[in-house]
C-alpha cells in the first residue's frame, strides 16, 4: 500500500491499482487518479565554513558540511572583491599578495538529479604572510680602511628580496645600505653590526641583526731611523 519513489520515476505520473478478491465473487480492480509529476528530491545544503582566518601563502579550506540527498555533487567558485578567481575551483585556495586586505568569497553549489542549491560565504580579511628569516653574519677585518661584508642564508618562501642597513653602536649609518661597508675613521672603537631585512609582496618584513664587531684603535706605522 506504500511506494518509495526513486530516481527512475522522476518526471512520471504514478497511479495505484487496488484489486479486491473473494472466493465465489468476481475479482474487481480499481485504479487511482495519477499523481502530480514526480520531482527530484530538493538538495539541502550543509553548513559551509572556512577553516580559519586566511593568510597570504597559506592554503585556506572550505568545509561544505553535510549535504543531502546522498550523492549530491559539489562545485566551488571563488571571488576576490567581486572578481572571479578562475583557477580556484576546489575547496581549497592559497591567498596571494593581490588578496591582502580583502575578503574571499566562495559559492558552494550542490547538484543532484537536476536539483540545485547554492550557499555563499565570505572569509575574514586576508592577513599578511609570515616570512621564514635566514641569518646574517659579518666577515672581514674590523679595521679602518677594510671592507666588511654581510653574508646571509636564504629567507623563505622563495623568492625574497634582502636589504641591508649597517649600524654604528646600534644606530643606522647614513647611506650604508649595501651588503658591504668600508670601515672609516668615525668607526674607531665603535661596534658595527648589520640588519638584513627580507621583504616580499603580501608578507610582513623579516629583519635579522648580525652579531656586532668592534673596530680596533688606529695604529701608527713604526719609523726606522738609519744612521750612516
């Protein structure tokens, strides 16, 4: 007396025939009026959420939740400030420098048996990424007239631009912004160090300071007097 409608009946009208039988009596059947056209079950969306605050360089993932009926196919469409991110078609996206300070919007579309439901959610604003700093050290003789050189190991993620600022007793030396520095008379007895700063669009700066070196006192050449 009951029938579970399945997908094979979508688009059809359903009737039921009831047949009465009794010994010594003629069998009698009656057929109901048809139902309305059988429609596919509606797609019910899950609760769509982001995995956390998006950060440049770190994948952000969308959890679509549980959709019904079982077998619903999900698709994803991402936008940044209303502009479609055409290469972002999955449930994960890695923000770039262009996304910094903007909210990312993703629309999750569920489709099953011709029925479609969509949910749109927007993330928090994208934050700057974090660089992994390298190291910096100084090579060369800390004597007047000698050249000191800043030696670094790489920052990441590649590529990262590294800039330099030399310090005298902890204060910046005007114009000393290259990887090398020629020790001058003003540096005698002072401590010299160098700050190497990694920069990359969409990431926060990552400065690292070298260990200091101390410039020695000036030494006068020794004169030799030859008496004939």
